[in-house]
């Protein structure tokens, strides 16, 4: 009588079906919205090429893995022997077979399917490797070991390795499946006396499978010879003497021997004699261990180590040449530079233009100043780190500190969905200040400011829908003649409403005009308001992927994007300018460089939301191959081919032929704002700590290696390197000043971690691309390295900062500025090779207490050799260290008519270095210090009468100090920065 099987509930089946369909639909909407996004920015080819390649590589990986495993199981079952069990062991095995028989069919297909899916996922992740292999471009140069074009190592070898790994794993799993299958189904069984008995089918299947597996491993071993050109286990990356003379020949011999052993297994499959094949395999393993591992180790120990410098010299030179070529500093200009350490009168006359351009505004400090003076409303913001650019104003090229007034979504008072998605959609305008000037009270001297924008820039579209702090998404646009809903900017001129509204009129995002699109985006963002709100109409667009860096990275995933997009007013629009890098990690002989570590410095640590590092990857080849702009209004991305010789970029341009435009289409206005990229410079300067040495023998000793100085101005970033600085300067040997990116070097740290802080080198990159349409200026990207004498005593940045901090006259004045709760903040410490020596310039800011405080530029510190200048203006400070007349005028000349030397430099630069009433000033400061100490003591004793008298003495002492040095009356910042306090600031306090 048949068993009644339980009936499944129709409701349950319906719910399960609905759940499956819902999950599938949600997954579909994620893909669908991606299609809409790529289509809207006219880059469907990118999405199509990526996903078709992913699909094909997944399918190939699935087939390569699943088919051999399935075939092994299928053949084992189909060719199973039929026999009656004759031993208790065979009877037990038969019962086991019967138990698993119901699962056999499922397992035969499920196991191959699972391993196939895993293999397909692994293969699809390497879609870029396959595309580069199929579209590889010749480098036009050969490696030093095998004489093959370098494109083989960069493009072809990774693809061959991927195939070898996939096929090798597939054959290994097939062998395991064959062994298990034949044992379960009787093709392999214990013999009656001893040993193992195989059926003829099992013998053929196992023998051929093992033969193929050995052949694949032989091929992988042969390819591994080429991998040695990028190996990092030797004295330098690449092939070493031991590799060349021992390991590489041994690997070739073992690979050939493996082919012979594979043929022995074919013979075994035919004849059935496994003994000779197993002996040959064991011999092969022993041969491999001796020849590939033991023999090279002996050569290294007994031949190379005693004479390493001479034997490895050739291979070290290969590494030096390849690294300098791979990181594009092979043609760097190196100039010996013996700097003067004494400031002579008129020394800056030949560097007058550089002196006039020295930047005083620190873009990492004045963000709060911009915020307080130009934020206008709390829902606007400026980044933590501002940007440095240059602008041509009436024929005068000026270094500029610039920032976009962006929307700060988290600062909107009413955080309703309507406000977040419909009303507050964009920022407004840029704010720019002269880099080398300030107002008399220490505020930036703005050249573009306010809402609506006004200043010295030509008219431009000020609305910023795409920026670094834009909301995740906004819904913009509206029907013709509809009432605008978007807050444009605050104003008292619009019928007293307090604001002007606007409707987005560009093409910045996919349409939300259709119900299906609304539903898709409602599911994407898990927000039903997108579907239900009456603010969404037939002309609505949804803007997302709005951060310039993330937008470009999604569009061009083959590029590494510079961590600091910067804004520029270009051709009547605000555009974010970005640099794209093509990289490789298989360039022969080149030293790998960890990108994140190389691009990390004190700025990325203190302002990570504004300046990011490159990804945590190692590469041994990099080019700044693409210049990119993102329109801040409609998000339009334009990518231009910058490096016309880069084979990696040429390969990607074959893959995506319509994505990147020729640089000839770049306007002259855009060219004038293109600059040498900061992250590439960081990578290059890091490698140049070692690879400025071009002789293999000197490189081996390592005695002339350098390191990057830590940032002496940031206590919160201890141990992090000083960032590079953009500035206009004229390097020794350069005909005219140029907008440049600079960095300095000090000697390498000892094994104990100690470092001398003397300056050993100064690096500069010409960052000015010119202003001609589609034409790059001669000299752009030129690297210039000044090498100081090895026994130099020129202070490095750390020593210069220490000299500033310990100069008695400087500290007395700074301590007075620190009264009350005021804080003295040291700006960026700039190094300039001028006047025949090295000049250090550091702006000094004073910041009062309170939430609304902001730093004001009050003094400037200057050092040349051991001479120090300290004055309210850079012009005065320069005169102090150069005999009373530097020979040049700084950009802030005439900002304050306080007379040279009023703040008292501590150097020996002439009579102007001493204050007019220095003795009275010193006496007043000493009395102020004593009065503060007495105030503290009186408070501790509870004697308020004594405390009041001490405070009166403190007030009188401060008045005497101001009388002795009138410039101190201007040194306090707003909001009571110079108010006296009951306790003194700590000596050598916050700098």
C-alpha cells in the first residue's frame, strides 16, 4: 500500500515564490540603476565591456573547473566493475555504496557545480587581466634577463599565470574526484594478497590525469622563471646572481624533466606498471628540492655572500635603472648645491620674483578663517584642507588659496526627507585669497568671495551640485514654469523670504519621470519617499555618485585617482581637476612601492576627509597618464590623454576606445590650472631617498641614503612626513620662476632609528603646464634635485623649527601672544633655495579661545643659515636676516607700517634685527612673568588682595611691553586674543 506523502501548503509555496521573485527584482534594480547611471554619463561601453568580460570569464572559469570534475565522477561511475563481493571488506563497501546511492546523482552534478561557481567568481575578478592580455601594447624595450618585450611581463604573463592556476586546480580536483569515485564504485580495490587492484578504465583515467597534472605543473614552473624578474627576496627586487647562475637553470631543467615524467605516466596508463612512474616522480621531487632550493642556497652562502658587492653589482644596476624608468624619474636633473649660510645684504635681488611670490597663507590652517568669514550660513562648509592654485589676474599670475563653498547636509536644521533631497541640493561659489598677502589685521586678502560671488574672477556658474561633501542623492529639476523648490542662496532681496530658489537645468542624473525608475531608485536607496513624494515630477533627475573622486573611479576603474581633487574656475564653470594614474605590478626589476604608505603624510592624517591616500596596493610602475575634470554643476566627466607614450594607457584605450579624449581638446584656461600631481610626486620623492644613487657600488653600501623629514609643525602627527608644498620659485639653473611642487631630504636614520636633521637634498617638480590650448609647456614635469655636500651643516626642517622655538627674542614675543587662552599656531614651514642658500619661511598665526575663533596671520618667521628674522610681515623679516635689505620685496610689503625689526629678530642680519627699545621690552616681559607667578601663588594661598595687586602689576607690565614694541598692540587676534590671564602659558607652548 503506497505511503501517503505530506502535501505542501500552497500558501507556503506562494510565499517562497514571492520572496524569491522579490529578491530577484531587488537585485535586478541594482543592476538596472547602474545601467541608467552609465547611460546618463554616456559611458555605456564601460559598463557593457566590464560586465560582458566578467560574464565570459565567469563562464570560462566555471567550465574549466566543473567539466573535468564532473567528467571524472561520471567516468568512474559509468565504467564501474560488476562483481560479487568475496571478502568481508568488499561486503562492507557494497553496503556503503548502497547507502550513498540515493545521493549519487545529486553529488555528481552538485560538487562540480559548486567548485565551478567558486572558480568562475575567482576568474571574473580578474576581468581586467584578461582584457589587458587581449589588448596588450608593446613597451618598445626589452628586459635585461630574457630579452623579451616588457609588455610580456606586464600584460601577458599575468594572464598565463591565471590560466595555469585555474587549470592546475581543476586537474588536481579531477584527480581527487577520480580516486574517490573509482574507490567507491569498485574501480580501485584492495588486492587479495597485498597492494591495490585497478580496473583498466581506472588505470587509464588516473594515469592520463596525473600526466596532464604534471604537464601543467611543468608549464607553471617554466612561467615561474619569468616571475623571478619581479621577485623581492634577493638583495634587490628582480633576478640576482644566485637566480641567474643557479635557480633559473635549475627550474628549466626540472620543468623539462617533469615533461618526461608525464610521458612515463602515459606509458603507465597503457602498460599498467606504476612502479617506474612513482620512482620517477619521487626522483623528480628530490631533483627539484636539491636543484631549486638546496643548490641556490649553497651558491648564495659559499659564493655570493663572501663577494656580494662585486657579484651582485650587475643586478643592482638593473634594479636601479628599471626603478628609475618605471617611476618616471630617469631624466631628473641633479645639481650639486653648496649653500651659503650667512645672509648678505641684497642677496635676494636675483630672486626678487620668487620672494614676491612666497606663500604665507597655510591652506591647512586657514580653513576655519574661511569658514568664519565666508561661510555665510551654517549649511555651507569648507574642507579641512584648502587647495593651492594660481590665477592670471590682469596679466599677473598669482598663487592662490582656494576652496568651494559646499553644502554641509548634516548642518541643515530640519532633517526632513524633503529638505535633504529636494531643498538643500547644492553649494554656491568659490572663495579665493591671495597666497602671498594678508590684510593689516591678519585676515586673508580675498580675490573672490561672498554670495553672489564678486571679486577678480570672470563670471562663472557658481552652483555646486557635485562636490566632496554633497548629499548621497538629490532630486532636482522641474517642469517648465513650476515654482522652484531648491534653495539657491540666502538673500534679503526676494520679497523678504530670506532666500532665492532655483531649478536645476542641466543633465546631471538619470530621469525619475517614469514610475518604474522611481520604484527602482526607491529600492536602491530603501526610501519609499522617492516613489510617493509629489515633489518628484516628469522632469525630475536624481543626482548621485557626486564626490568627484568616487565618480571618476566608478567610471574608470582601471585608474588610480589622486587623493586631492582641487577646484578651479575654468571657462566660466567650477571644475574639479583630478589626476589619474595607470599602474602595474609586474614591471621587470623594478622595486615595488606601497602606494598608501608613500602618499601618507601629516596632511592626510589631520585632514583625511579632504586629502586621501592612494589605495593600499603595491605597484612597481606608475604614470600620470590622464588629466580629468568633473563639472561641479552637472557632473560631466572629461578625461584627457596626458601621457601619450604610456603603454598601459594605450592598452586601456583599446579596450575603451571612446572614453578618453586627446589632450589637444584641453582649453588654454584648463591648461593654466593643470599642475604636477601630488601623489605621483610623493611616490617619486619616497623612492628618491635611495634611488638618487645611480652607482651600484654606492647603492650597495647605502651610506648615502636619505629619508623624508617629519612634519615639525604638527604635534598630532608625530612621525608622519612633511607634505610637499606648491609654490612659485626659481630653482638654481632655472631661467624663470615656475609654479612648482617641492620637498626636502635629510640623512637616513641609523639602525637605532636616529636621524640627523641636516638638509641633504631639495626636490622640485615643474608643475606649470602653460596656458596654450592642447599644448603642454616645455619643462612641465621636470624634476630637479639639489644635492647638498655630504658634510653640510645646513639645518633641515626639524632643526629650523627647533631654532625658531628656542630663539629667546622670538619666544618672549610669542609668550606674550599666548596670554589669556590664545593659541599660537605655526603654519607650514616652506623651504626655498634662494640667495645662494636655503631660506625657511613660516607664517605664525594667533587664535583666540571660543567656538567662533579662527587663526589670524600675525607674524612671519624666517631663517637663513643660523640667522633668524621675526616680524609682522615677511618683507620685514627678510630684511632682518639679509643685513637690513634683502634686495627684494615680499608680497606683503607695506601691509603694516611698523618699521623693520619691531618684533626683534634673533639673527645677525644687521642693525634692523634689534628692537628700538629692546632693553625696556625685556624688562617688561620679565616683570609680566613675575607678576603671573605671584598671581598663581596668591590664588593657591587664597589671598585675593595679593592676587589683585599682582594682576595690576601684570597689566602695567603688558602696557610697558607694548610701549617698548608698538607692533605687539596689533598681535592679539579678535575676540580678546591678547587678554591677560591669571596663569602664564607654558614656556615653548603650542607652536
